[in-house]
C-alpha cells in the first residue's frame, strides 16, 4: 500500500474555525442594498379549486412592494416531471401549495401582509393514502400531465422494475420462507440552516441567486428555463452557494420558493430574500418519502437464499421531485445485498394530497434496507440459523457481478460482518432477565458516483500563484459534510504541497466547472479523483518547465550558499544533466531531483520556481482544468439493469439494546459500526460522518415521524418532532473502517456520506426482537408501539 | 413577530403600576413559554413587563422551611446546596426540565404561572404542600399550591397580581419523596410524570402525597390513591390496587405526543416505581 503524506492523517477542517466563530456567511446572514423580504401565502386546504384570491388589503399595507399570484405573474412550471407551478392557478393539491407571495421592506410587514390575503376555495375530496389513491375511480389529483394530455389515474408515470433468474424455481427451491410488510414514515431532514435564497437581477435582466442547493449547475439550467418562461429569453442565471447549514438531500431539487423569489425580484427590480422559519420548514418543505415494502425471501436447507420478491408502494405526495427516483436506489440492495439468484422487484409511486416529498440521505436505501434486513432476520429465524451465520452464508464477494449488473470491484462486507460480530460479542447471549438483545444489519451503497443523470461528471480548475498557493475551483457543494477538507487533502497529497497552501474558492457557477451535484455519496470520490487528474497535469507542466529553470535557480542558491559557508565543497552531482522531467519530484511544496544528494541549496520552493516561470520574457502563469466522468452507466430502470456506480460501499452495524417492558422504552447500550470505506481520507471527518449518520439513523428507528392528518402536518416544530440529542447518544459507539483500497477510488477511497444511516434502523429492530420477541414493522419503533405489541403478545399467550 | 413595548421595572410596585395602566400587557420572566406563544400567535400582548430586574424576586431563603422567589431560575435551584439537600425531589424535577440552556433562563414562577398540565416544578411543590404568595398593588395573599391551578393556562392569579414567592414547610425527617417523568426523548415535555411523597412508620404508610402531570387539565393530586395508601401496609397487592386506581383517576387526552391509553399506563407504572424507589424494594 502507498505511503501517504496527508491522506489518512488527522487534519483539521479549513472551514471549521470560521464556522465555530460564527463568521461563516449563510443565506440567513446575507444582505444586499435595497433588499426586500419575501413571504409566501400557503393553501388552507389539501385539495380544492381556487375560486378567488383577494390581495387588495395586502397591497395597501405600507411597506409592501409587490404582491404576486398566478393571475398577475408569468407562469413558471418546474419539477422532476414538470408537474408543479411556482404559484397555483386553478387548484391546490396539498396544504403547502403556494397561492400568493409578497415582498416587503421588512419581514414583519411581509408576514402581516400574508395574513391579509384571503382566498376562497371550493374544497375537493382528498386522497391521503397511496392505496386509496391507486383505486380505480379515485378522484384525480392531476387531471392532465405536463404536456396537457388527460390523465386517467393517480399513478406517477415512472417505471422501476427488475426481474432476474427464475423466480418460480427459486420459490420451489426454498425450504424456508419469510414474508413481511414494512413501512417507513415521512421524516424531515432537519438541517440546522432552514431553506432560503436571495435573488437579484442586474439591469441586463441577468439573474444572480444565492441558493441553498446541492445542484448549482442543474439549478442554473432550471432557473434559466424559468427566465425564458418569464419572457427573458437568452438570459443567464449565476448561482452562488454560500455556507450551508446542512443539505441531506433538500438541495437536490429547485423549489417553488426560489422561483417565487425570482418572480418578486423581477417584479420589484430589487433583491429579494426568502428564508423559511423552522415552522415553515417543517410544514411547507419536502420531507423523505414514505413507503411500504412487501418482501418475501426464501432459502434452502443450507441457508442460501433462493429468491427475493419485493413490491414497493411509495407515497409521492402532490408533486414530483427527484425523490421519485428512490426506487432506482432501492433496486440496488433489492438485487445486490447478499447473493440471491432470482429477484423480482417492482415499485409504484402514487400521487396523494399529502405534502410532496424529496430526497434525503440514503435516497431509498434506508427504506429498503429496513425491510430487507428485518426480513433477513425473520428468515434466519424460520430456518433456525443464527442471523450472523445466515448473513455470512449469503455474503457478497469481491469481483462479482450482481443480478442488477452491478460490477463489484472490492467488497469488504465479510470483514464488516466479522468485525461487528466480534466487537458485539455476538455469540455471547445478552444478560438474561434484563430484556436485552443484540441485532445487526448490513448495507450496500453506491461508492463511486451514482449515474442517475446523463452525466455523472465533475470538474476542477487549479490556479497557481506567485507564492506557491493553489486556488481551487470546484463544482461540489460544501454543506457541512467536510467536502472542502477532503478536497484540500486530495490536492495537497496529489500535487505535493502543504494543505495550508490550498484554498477552495466559493462555489459560483460563473467561475467553477460543472458538476452534476453533491448527492449519491459522490462528493469526496469525485473531488479527489479530479484532484489527482489536475495535480498530475500540473506536475507534468511544472517538471517540464523545471528542466530549464531549476538548474538556473539552483545555481544562484549554490553561489549564495558558498558565500555563507566559505570552504563548502559541493558533492559531485551534475544537476544540470540530472534536470530531466522524469527525475523531478514535488513534495510539501518543494521541488527536487529524486536521486540528488539532500543538500539545502539543491531544492526549490514551488513559489520561487513559479516566479521564475512568470517573471521572464514570455513568462507564464500555471493553471489547469480537468473534467472527470466516472466509469459507470445510466441504468435502464424499467429493466432494472445497469452498473450505476463505479464501485460500491458496504457496511454492517450492530446494536445491543435493553427494553423496558413496562414503558416500552428502548435504551441503546452500545453500537458497533464497521464500514468498507475503501480508504480513510481524513479520520475525524469520517468519524463525524458516521456518528452523525448514526444519530439520524436512530432518530429514524425510534423517534422521528412527520405526523399528519388529512394532509396537514401536526408536529411542525422541534417541540413535537423529536430528534435524538446528545442525551440519546449516551452509549459507546465503536467504529471500525475496513480499507479495501479500491482501484477506482481516489487514493483507494469510496463514498461514505450516506451509508452510516442505512442499516441503523433494522439493526436496532433486530436487537429489539432478540430482546423481547417483538417485531415492529412500521417505523419509528416508538415506546407506545412496543408496549401495545407486548400487551397483544401477552393476551395471545394468556 | 409582532411588535410590542418592553418595560424593565426595578420594583414590584412599579411593575404592578405599569400592569394596571397598560391594557394588554403581560409579565415576562424567562420568556421560555411566553415568547413561544407570541411567535405562534397564540398571544398578542401590547407590552411586556419584565420581572427580571426586581432583585427581591430572585432570592432563595432557608428559614427552617424555605422561601423561593418566583424569578429563581431552574438552574439556581439546582445549584443551591441546602435547597437540594432539604428537598431532593425539587432537584429531581428541576433536572428533568428542558435543557441546560432552558434551565438557565426558565424560572420557577413562570413554570407555575404558565399553568401547563405538564409543568414539571408543580409536582414536587404539590407533594410538598407548598404555598404561593400572590401580590397585588393593594394586598398580598397566600394560596396553597393545590388551589392554584384552574385549567390549562388558567390559575387563581388575578391579572393585577404577581406571583412573588413559593413557601415550603420545614422538611419532615421521616418523609421521602421522588419524581418520575416520561418523555419521547430526554429533553421533552412530560407525556406523563409523577411525584410521590411517603412517610412510613413501622411498615405502615402514615402519609402519602401523589401528584401527576400531563394526565389531566391541571397538575393533579391523586387524593384517592393517597387515601388508599395511608394507614395501610404497603404490599404488592396494595400497590397493584394503587396502580389501578391511579389509572382510573386520571383523565388524559390523546395528542401528537402520546395517546390517552399510554399516559394512563405510565401513571400506573410510575405509582409502583415511585413506591419501589422510596421503599427500596421491588413490588412487582
Ligand atoms: C425547549 C424548551 C423546553 C422546555 N422543557 C420544559 C420541561 O421539560 N418541563 C417544563 O415544565 N417546562 C418546559 N418548558 C417550558 C418553560 O421553559 C417552563 O415552563 C419555564 O419554567 C417557564 O418559565 P419562564 O420564566 O420562562 O416563564 P415566562 O415564559 O416568562 O412566563 C410564563 C407565563 O407566566 C407568566 N408569569 C411569569 N412569571 C410570573 C410571575 N412571577 N407572576 C405572574 N405571572 C408570571 C407570564 O406572563 C407568562 O404567561 C420548555 C420550554 C422550552 C422552550
């Protein structure tokens, strides 16, 4: 294995001091001269015809600069299936539908103006469960599609289907079978920084928008399209991404509030900022999709899986976001987590009058792994095999091609399972009489990009200055996860400079090269791959120029050195002859000849060399650009086939829990997480990712649910939407990273951003089952559900 | 948020004077309940009169019993050595209220005057049979805490009165008390909570005081359960009866936090666990 200078060493994050000191600028901090504050009037009904919107009182309120509705502003259509509008004209389809918006000189006036807007509705029957909405003859939520063609049902027109092997043969071969129906709730991403943007037009009608986005370049495309809808043809959007207080998938789409800010800014000719309050974020922003998964698996006498059959129904809500592509990720564990010869997978998304959903960390994988890994334990139980042994029997292997056509390069799943079993003392039963139990669950996830768009690429520009500094321009979004830290390390390592000399510039579509978006755990994988490519190009160029300039400068060094050290005899080494590009090296910002004697005058500071290159006739400055598109393929999701990522990440998590059978409370005693990360880039940053993910996973397992009644969110605040805090994370967490040194991975690394929360819920659920023999199939596993199930069990036994 | 005026009177007299002259004014102590209500537009006060700058309201006095000023923060209570020693149940409840940040500003008076059925500090005060002192421009009166609460957000406090002190009887050396609270997570409003005080003599319960939170329109004394226990020997059978009676006595509601059924269940379990904790034995 290669010896790295910076990779794998504990390095502090370049963005940390400013963030800790409150100096980083988030959307919330941004101010522009003449800026107005925008606010949105949301619907009072989940499904209704809009009869009349009266904005007259709001317009008359002093301090209000604009009031817009669909009736007095251009129609802006958006969304993954273009089924959504910035402002609704005829109908509302969910409580959070945007009906009107105001821009005012301060936020209080904007809020007051919103309260003055009165809307008359004609209520329509609402559909709040996908099963109800799927029924023939149900009222239509969308009467037409985005092309204006009539629709006949509430199914979202997207196909996700996979069939491989011989399912009926697999069923016949099964000695044991287990079936279960599992469901997951809508949960909120709970970013520390709420959603918001600031939109401003220049006098040429070009737009600048500061946005909380994970897809600045796709957003640029979306916003440019909106500009043409507004009659501003051929005008451009510049997207700037300031410091972000978390993303977790919320930035994978463009949102109505952004289009509304654009409309208000255009109407008023002033910069307009819209920032959601926490309540608005909960009630009027898209959470994770909720789904139900019916899964059946079978295995033979030997414990080998013979088939897997999966039907997913997903509640899309009223409109369609990128989150509607969750099943493309669900397919991955469905077909490829553990070796299974025949698989049937089908997913159906359904429109309802619930809040529409969007992406969240894991993107369908936690939902599916919840069902799959719970059911694995059920099947192990049927077969009388220990759940750990059962997983080992069916464990994935390096170099295999899975039923979906995933080409696995490295696979550390076996080591992950073994590590968890060892650290959790798996074969030792938990203490008797205390209702304690252990459980585990594993995962597969994309670890080498994830192609769900026609390009999965990322670019990088590196610009060197006279002082040996490296200025980087990259399209990946730092949203708190530490991307800038790994990019800094990657550049420092690959180029051979100290990390302090690397500066990552703010993300701006007008200066940074294109990147599809910071999703699919691809940030570090892509960024470091571009860093290696760019560094290699620069090194070639530096070494080429050194052939002429290195001897010249070293000569001067030597003269000075002799003056200072009279009598010094230089070693017998012909550095003029040795100055050949292939013999140079650059390390820690210093250039030298690899096989030269280590004399103080016989190496050059990079800045010195760059100045020599710059300040001469026909001088030059060095900069380079690269564009990296990983070797993976856009799958055919209707056929369920294609190598979506260039490498795959694996992991196993285990938990030991204690259940209070009188109150239903679950106490986690300890957790172990073993993840195949390819290679650890920055240890504390990686640990932070996994600790944070575990907390989110535990929230998903035990506490979190955006409750709603007839489409209305009932707990739109942290008082009643409970996430774990430090006090819930009061148990030891044992992390272990398996380094498989993947050949596609930069420095051997795979993506690790999402995996940490994928198997957490089933690991905990399996531990609860081990403790008390109760299997809860709908998340979250609240204390009430446990108590109710215990009571039922007791009644059945009595 | 709506605009309002803000006043910082330096004396009780000045505060009461201001309240009388400004229609629609509210007193504010730590603001951890009030500001939330204003932001949620449940309240639209014209002015806020802060009680934080009236020195005598923020003191604790140990005088055989104790006098706790209404503006004493929950953190103050936790840091006071004698108070915790004499009335450990008060500390137990204080520890469970909110987070450190909240405890640093939330006051005991605010907790009572907000009159939430889940008010954590109400329960130990109910079982300690505390009194509250209410002051108007003209007069001062003392009210037993069990008579203070009238309903959610309602108390016997008149609009021209300030709660100034909480008065505690000297601690009884045979009495032991404990506090139990159930939330969905650790930092949470109670789904159900219970304080229990017991005086035992030769295996016989001489005195029992039980109060439960979040299971009725007010923080509730469970007098029937108290009567059942008093004068009896605490046996498993009695505990099971007490549990049952506690579940029957309360009248909880179902909301986003918990169902009515679950709250009843927890109150029952807590009666048992409270007794177990005090008696130091298992009563299952
Ligand atoms: C995040 C969070 C967590 C919380 N957790 C808990 C918890 O676990 N348990 C719990 O019980 N509570 C909890 N609370 C509620 C709140 O913190 C407490 O009730 C607190 O004690 C209120 O005190 P305060 O000084 O902030 O009251 P304020 O908000 O200042 O006042 C509350 C009410 O009482 C009136 N008032 C205040 N002082 C007086 C006085 N001396 N005389 C007359 N009227 C007065 C005010 O006009 C107002 O109506 C929580 C609140 C938050 C925001």
